[in-house]
C-alpha cells in the first residue's frame, strides 16, 4: 500500500463589516416608523435588517473566520465558513498547485453570504446589507487569497 502525503494549514482572519451610513440607517428607521400593513415589502424587510444589524454591531467592526487548506495526495481541499460565491471557488481552483482542488463552503461556521464585487454592482438578495450579508465587499478576495496562500504552503 502506498502512502499519500497529508497536510493541513489553517489561519484565522479578520473580515471587516460593512459600514452603515447614518443617513441610510435613519431612512430605514423612518420607513419602519410609517409601516401600517401586516404584509412586509422587500424594502421594509431590508430596512428592518439594517436596523437589527446596527443594533447587534459588535465593538470590533469585523468578524473572525477560520480558513483551512488541506492536502490529500494530489488533491487540495479548502474550507471556508461562508456562503461563498462560485467564482471565488473557481479562482482558488485556477491558482491551486494541486491537480484536483475542492472548495467546501459553510465549514467551521458561517459569516454569511460572500458575494463577488460584480454581484455587489449587479444586485440581488445576497449582496443586500443584512444580518446574512454584512461583510465588506473585499471579504471574498481576502478569503480567496488566504486559502490560495495556504494551499501553496502545502506543496512538497
């Protein structure tokens, strides 16, 4: 039986939270103050999310995330604690030193959605500021660069 090289690297990184501008927060509060119907509109839901996110904002304007890279023979594995957009996984695979690389999301926790910069421009529910999507737009790149660096450190 032949042996496969095994190795693991991990690193905890600090991912900055998005800033909520005071005028944006005030518009959200004003909208909620005039709400009269039981039914919630999309705009009201995200206004409520902004207010709740602001109320739970920690003293440190960042969250900690553990990124792991593993090697099993010719295969690399990356574990990220996020709903990580597919493009980031493809970027990691494209720069991996291993023949095969798999990116596993929602590993070791969940910091929420991590959209690409393009998704922030294009819109949608994932980049909308909410408790489920609160990281700065550069967070995805920061995770990707950390994972790739850790993968490269696992080479022979």
